[in-house]
C-alpha cells in the first residue's frame, strides 16, 4: 500500500508541475529583432539578432494561467563580443497578488 500511495503522490506532483499553460508575447525591442519561436503550453522560446554594436533591448511578456515556478535560460552567441548584459523582470504577479512588486534586475 505504501508503494501505491507514493506513486500516486509523485504522479499528482508531476501533473501539477506540468499543468501550467505559459503564453509568451514580444512587446517591443530597440536595436534588435525579436521573435517568439515556440509558444507551446509549458515551454516557450524567443530569439533575436542584434543589428549593430551598441545598446539594445528586447521586451517580452510571460503569462501563466496558474502560480508556477519557471526556469529562465538566457544565452548569447559565443562568437560575438559582448561586454555586459542585464536581465530585468518587471512586476511579477499571479492569481494571489503581486509577489515581487517593481523591477528585479540581474547583471
């Protein structure tokens, strides 16, 4: 009976983690192209190309239908010189309210 109960709990946890539907939308960029390449329920992917040397930005809006953890992977072409980069999260909120009001910046 213990083995059956453990399996049931693991299955519910797995379904709960994968049950969130994510929607990614590009909302603006400057100095770079941007596109949403995969918008597939639990996995979303966006990309772009920087046209010239200088400052640029790309903004995206990520919406989930339920409170859920997310993993953000961010990478650049390793063959292109990059002196620095910053990722900034705007207001993070959910059905229960605002979790991190204001912007969160990581350099």
